[in-house]
């Protein structure tokens, strides 16, 4: 049986929710803990470098199952937040968290995007609207929740909550289709040369001007 659109949306919502809760105050947390601006900038660069390294390692790999990627993404995401909850804040911890987060994002979105758009062809308008609305919706609501939780219970509790949300996506994992993926980086870059540059700069500027960056002013 093909995965339902409802299961796909829940799966992505749990993942995006985990990232929104855990990431929304991450730089403020480390900045207030004494981590320097240079270390924070380095962590952002590490976040971008991780998926690039992951793509290089995946290049020319064939027959990798999508569920394997999903499992790796969810476990890495939960593990990264567990590290934040258990260890004292430092530049090294932030860099490690950023690297793991970059890899987990790659492992999640590579198979998910292919699966989502393949399964929503007959409801393209609704699916596209729902898919596009998840990020902005949780981006408004969940940072408020993150601020409330961190103020009352502290940042470790916030990171534990983020890890639990990431693992909550596991509920829908058995319903995800398990298809194989082949990776040819050269062909992919050739096919998406112009669009890739567009999305790169979009992500760069959106991340650079997130609300939590105001503490650097």
C-alpha cells in the first residue's frame, strides 16, 4: 500500500517541529553561555559543510533504501539534542551539533522530497500548499513554545523535548515506502545547476537573518 498524504504530512511535521523547537533559541543559548561570535559563525559554516560532505560520500552509491536514510536522520537528530541536554555549552559542542544537524537534514529531506511529490501527484495543489505551509506555521508557533519551555524548565528540558519530537516521527516510519536511491552527484548538479544556486542563497540568507541573530547586534 502506498503511503498516505496524511502520514507524510505528520512525518514531516514531527521533524520540522523538532527542528523549530530545538533550533529557534540555539544561538542565543550558546551566546549567553560565553561562546564567541566567531565560534557561532564557524558552526553555521559547519552546518552547511555537513550535507556537502554527505553528498560526496554518497556519490555513486546505488541501491540505498529510503527507510535507512529516515532512520539515520531521526536517530542523529535525537542524538544531537541529547548531546545539548547532557553536555555543558561550548564552541566545540555547537560545532558538533551543527555538523550532525546538517547530516540529519540531508538524510531526511533527500528521500522525503522524492516520496512526497511522487505520492501527491493526484492532489498536487493541496499537497503543495500543505507542504509549503508547514515551515511558516511551526516557525511562528513553536519558537514561542520554545521560549516558554526554556524560561520555565531550562534549556536542557527544551532540548529533550526536541529529541522526543524527532523520535515521534518514528510512529509514521513503518508507513513510509521503502524505495532505493542511486546517487550521481555530477548528473544532479548538471540537472539543477541554476536552481541549486538559487536555493543555496535563499537558505543562506534566511538562516543568516533568523530572529535569533539579533543578539549579535
